[in-house]
C-alpha cells in the first residue's frame, strides 16, 4: 500500500495489513494518515512516527545569524571611535562594569552660568574666583573632571597669555581670600549624578598681567602637569 504526501509528493510503502496510523512526512513534516483497518502497523524504513525532524533551513538560519554577527562586529571595529562618542553606548558599557577612560566630551560647561569674581588682596595681588555650572552628559554617576583655563589679553584676543589646569574647590572663607599668602583650599571631590548639573568654584592665584578674558574647558589632565598650548 502506498501513501503519498500531498505536500511534497514523497511516497511511503506499507504492508497491506497494517493498522490505521498517523505519522509525519520525513521531508516536509506534513501529517499523513494510513486509512486501513484490522491489521497490525509495521515499521518501514521511510515511515517516521510523529517526531520533530531537523530541517536543512534551520542550518541555513544558523549560518545567516553567524554571518550577521560577524558583519556587526566588523562594523563596530571600523566605527569604534564613533561608537565610543555615543553617550548612551558609553554609559551602557560603563554601567555593566567595563572600564572606559574618562573623556572631556562627557561634560558640558554652561556658558551662561560662568561668573568671574576678581579679588584684590591685602598685599595688592589679584586672585580670580570663577563660579559656574558643569553638566554630566552620561547616564551614569561620574567624578568631577578638571578645568583647563586659558587667559587672553584685550590687545591680542587670538593669542593665549597662559594656560593652566585647575581643580574644583570648596569655597574658602572670606578672610582667607582677602588675606595675603598662597591659598590651599579643600578640593571638591564630588561625584556628579547621571545627567545632572553641579555648581563649581575654581581659584586662580597666578594670573598674567593684562588679562581681559579667559576660556574654560573640561579636561582629564592632572592639575600638576603643564597644559598643552
């Protein structure tokens, strides 16, 4: 007795006295039925009981996913710098414990928040307190960076007089600010919460003569190192 799969046309041969039974086509898994009675079912080499079979297209999908993964990895390596500049991506990697170097571009100084305060001391010298606000652009808590301060004169606004790197500080008492001698204020070692702003103060005690303006940039450079010009 022949049973032909209506889906893929594969043929199965059974003894005439086999019992009624259902099975799955070994090629396309289409359910088939032997419509015969009063006989014992006999196994056949091509007759497969209902059971899952591994199809060739499953293997093709595995190769496709592997190739897709390799292409994605290659794309990441070629565009690594662009991915590292993506703040969401950097935050996600750091949140799961991957140690990435801090970057100055992880921070933004709000220009409208900058308020310079010039103080003439008892010995005639001038110091500069700079108040402002800095924003953590990452979605993860970050320690404060440092600030690169560049001074300019009114006569040559395109040429820097000097550049130095300053720490954020805790505001000293007023009598210390106006007295003579070198100040050594406590550092502000705060950790800034994700996507939030932090009010800061920096103190500049060695200011070039004829200084008329300055710029501030976040930096990862140590305050004791000479700043690049």
